[in-house]
């Protein structure tokens, strides 16, 4: 699948990038004896570090983004940009400070504190699935196949080994330090590409002449229901463990809140770069057989050596930054929040003894290996990035959203029994609804699975509120 032609200088730049990531990742390792250091970099993220790690982490699906813009035009910004700015703002206004104040380590910690161990364990299971890096393993391995002509298995193996190597020993600190480099490279890559687009093709007039009309329309020919599904999938932001993790790791509450608002500005800028590049790809290569390759094929068409290498590094860095974070969070969830909770030996919010730290670190390291193995299986079963996003978001969000949001506000909290039912039934209904529609290749009863899942979860939350009020009166 070697679809591109790289010069020696381009290949050298790509290998230099991977070498730099590995060196930075291992240098970030710090001798530590507590959970704060390994899982949250000592809760010391300054504003610049917070912004760079959050921005780079939240934008890893660059090939999927290119596919969206190639297929749907600016409608992609409507569903992949605006909803996420909105919910990120909600997160910053109402949640960021509350999350930092708790001094927990993970979403299951919060739910264990607000409800009970059973609800926390179920949330751990859902969080693990939500944070699987499968989509990003697909993208990175696809790029390695395309660049070097490697087999699928070799590409998946190399992708996993590079990420595992420094996360295994350096933990969250290694993730953050590599994110700093990747933040700069992701912007550099597209900043290099666009001037060549303008020079080679022309400006807005070229796009207006060569794009389908739907690509310049807000809905892009899609239904309102499809728009609303993706808008609600953006609720992912509120339950995203990476957002919570970085708020826990911020040096204070103000840094967490301000950092998210600044990050929204950088996401907007990067969206403008990627949207423009996607439109140029569609206008200049209208018969592309694999829309997932929109950005690489555009670069192949117009970029000279060195510039092409830097652009590929920018895309690799965009993917790798998110892959790192998802891999570490899913490993922490599996090892610390599932393995140790099931053994009933972990009290992560209160214990900081050396013995507990060693157990939680070791469990997370094992979780890292299992997480990658699980993600590779998902990547082989569902090789479409967009399908992985859609499937996981649609099924998992209805279970987590309402119980987690309610846990941060005393007036919205419900009893542990109803919180568990809200989470379990919301998830199972969405999952069952999606399975029911598989044989028809369309949503069951033409209703997207996310809606009935949210409705059932909300029903049990309301039932919990009513029961609580009756018991109080």
C-alpha cells in the first residue's frame, strides 16, 4: 500500500520525528514514589503545558477529518467543530474548577465517591471502551503502510511498540512532554501545506468553481437528524477522561478553566487550516477512491521534498499525540480502576503509600499492554475511523453522561442505586438498539441509537430524583 513517493530527506525527517518522540518520552521519566507523579505529572501543569497537551490530544483524528471534509465540505466543520467548541465551553464554565478541586485521579474515582463501588466499576468498563485508541492505531498504521509499504500487521506492531515504549516507564509526564513537540508540529505541517495550495491552484475562486455546491452549504445535503446525532456525539467532550485528566493535573482551578478557553481558540485556528486543505483536496482530486487519504494525496500532488516530509510529520504528530493519551488513560482505567477495584485493594483517592503506588503503577503498565492488544483487535474488525468514532460514541455516551454530570452538582445527585440503573440501562439500550439495526444496515425504527439510550438514562435519573424527594418529605 505504498501510495506516496518520498525523497531520502523526507524519510529522514520522519525517522527523526519518531526518534525525537522516543527520546523526549524517555527523558520525561522521573523517579517518583506516588500516584500524583506517575498518573498526573505531580499536578503541576502550567497554562502553556495545559493548552499544548489538551489541544494536541483532542485533535488526533486527522485522516478522519480529511475524509469528512472531502465527503461533506464545510458541513464537516458544522458537526466536528461548532458542537465541540460549545461543549468545551460548557465544560470550562461549569466543570473544570469542580474537577480540579476534587483532587481525584479519574472519572471512576469521582463516581465511587459520589455513588458507590459498583457504579464506579461499571463506569470504568465504559470508560475503557470509550478511550480505546483503536481509531488512532488505524490511522497511524495506515500512514505507515502508505509511507513505507509495510503490511497491516507490521504497521500495527510498530505503532504499538513506539507508543508503549515510553508510556510504560514515563506515564503521564511522558505523554505531556511529547505533546509539546507534537502541538508545534501539527500546526507547522498544515501551515506549510496551504501556501502551496494557494500558489498551485489559486484562491477562493478556484474552490467555488471546482467544488460541488453541497460542499459549500452548511448541511452539505445531509438530514437534520444526521446533524443532531453528531451534535449529541459531541457530548463526548463532557465525559471525555482526557479532559478530566488534564484538569486533575493542572496546577490550580484557574489554569484548568482558562486553559480550556484558550484551547478552543487554537482548535478553531487548526480547524480553519484543515478545512481549507480538505476543500482543496476535493477540488483538485475529485475521483479519489479512498477519501481517508485526502490529505496525503493532496500533499503528494503539490509538495516538494522536505516540505512533504514536514507535512507528513505534522499529520503523524497529530495522530500520535491523541494515541498516547488514549492509550495511557485506557491503561490506567483497566489496571487501576478495574483490576485493583475488583481486588478491592485500591483506595485511590486517599492512599499514597509506596505499596499502593507500586500496585497501581504495575497494574497500569499491564493495562497498557492489554489495551493495545484490545485496540488492535478493534482496528482489525472495524477498519473505518469514522465508524469506530460513531459506534463507540453512540453506545457509550448515553451510559456515562447523566450520572457523571449529576455527580458534580448536589442538587442533581441521585442515589447510588438509580445512578447505576441510569448508567447500565442507558448503555444497554443504545447497544441493543444498534445491534437491532445491523441486519437492515439502517438505524432501528429510523431512530439513532444514541437517542433512546439517553432517554432511558434520563428516565432513571428522573425516577431517582422523584424517589429522593419523596423520601425527604
